[in-house]
């Protein structure tokens, strides 16, 4: 074996140090330079690998997690997959309460990784006993020797990105970043990354992407929870019907809302222009960039980093499925993978 051959003991060694990729084609009509932080390069194909490993190892260090214990979590899919992956390597059982809004692809992946999955109705209030929040809490009470990660209200969610994602971006941009654009769900990614970057340069502008049907943008502006903002939407892992304490609203300069339909088409456009097969929230993040550009947010000196949270393979039954797109009323001729593009040889 060559001495310079880099070998990892297991997949967990591959978490972090994801690449920054310049976006040239989809940004050609926008002033500034734009870079994607491609979190799909993590072994679990999403940014949630970072928090899963960090929170579990902190729980081990503190003696909260012991051999033979069960890890329980609430997830839209990506965190669950990451926790299941870490649990496989470390020998824990894994139980996940998942929103019914999660794609079938994600749910199948969770089962494949050995997790026990409870699929909970998406369009119920957070305090409804059927919600994935309440189901996870109930399971934690019922399962002896269980630990509830509780990413929405766990400060370690922020710490994981403060210690990894923020420093990586600062180093990769040589400290020249002017804007950070990131989706906000639990808020850990944007909050931890922003907290580190703002310490290096408080002038960096941090903009969160929220969904129509979510309470985050209005709460940021008013510090009031408005239940009237809540209605069903389709994007997974973006926005919330509660206020997560894992969101540090003080380090976020503003929020901008994006629609389900435009985010889906933008994700498809990224694949066709940049050759990057990205997930629904990556489409949402860049849709936010497009809307900000229309407002005149960027100039020729802007150096913008956009976090692309996960991989497109998790949305094959949704935004990359033409029938699903048509069923949502999202179909258009530009981004469809039409039958005319598929030829069967008999």
C-alpha cells in the first residue's frame, strides 16, 4: 500500500470539508461572483451529517449516550438519514419520526439504513399528538435507554456549524465573502455558520431563505409568532410552524420567502446549467438569490456563498418526477424531462 494513500476507518471520516464550486452559467446575468457550498459531498449526501456526528459524539463524551442505547429524532429526512448512518457505525438503535411531506425516496432510505420509521401527518399543529414533534417525545418517554436529539431546540445544532461550516467557508473564500445565503429550517446551519463568519467580519450579510406558509420571516421582523402565517407547503426541510431555539435570529440580517413552484423549477435549472444534481432546498436557496438580484442586492464586488444542503437523488419521486410536477400544477415545457427526450429501442 502506498504511504500517501488516504484511507478512512469508516464513512464518518468523510464528513465535512465539502467543496466550494463557482456558479458560472446560471449566474451569468447577475453581478458578482457566486459559489455553492455543496453539502451533498458529505457521505450521507447532506449538511445534516455534521450535526448528527457532532451531537452524538458530544452526548457520548458527556455520558448521556451509552452502548445499547436508542437514538430518537424528529426529521424531514436528511437528519434522520445522517443519524441512522452514524448509529450504524457506532452501534446504536435508531427511531425516527418523519413528516409525511418527506419524499418516499427519503423514507425508503431511512428504512434501508436500519431505522424504525414513524410517518406522521405533516399538516397538523406542532402540539398535536400526531405531529412528528409529539410522536418523538412520546417514543422517548416509552423507550427505555433512549436519547432524543431534538435538533430544533438543541444548541449543539448551531455549534456543529460554528466549528465546521463557518471556518471552512471563511478559509475557502480567503475571507472575501460578502454574503451568505442559506435556507432556514431548524436554523442550525445558517445560525452556526453566520455566527462564525460575523465574528470574522460583521459586515458579511446573512440572508435566510424561508417558505410561504412558514412563520420564520415574520418572527424575525417582529419577534412575534403569528399562527396566521401557517399553511401547507411542499418544500421539505425549509421553514417552520414553530420557532426553533436552534435559530439565532440576531445573526441573520433578513429573510426572503420563496415559493414551492419556483424553487422546484430552479433546482431543475441548476442541473441543466451547472451539471449539479441538487435537492429541493438547494433550488429554494438559489431562487432566493434570483429574487435578491432583482432587488439589486448584489454588485460587481459581491462574493456570495450559497449553501446547497443535499442531493437531488432524494427527490426522484417529487421535483424530478414530471407526473408529480404536473399533479402540483408545476409543469412547464422548459424544465420537464419529456417523453420526447426518451427513445426506446425495440
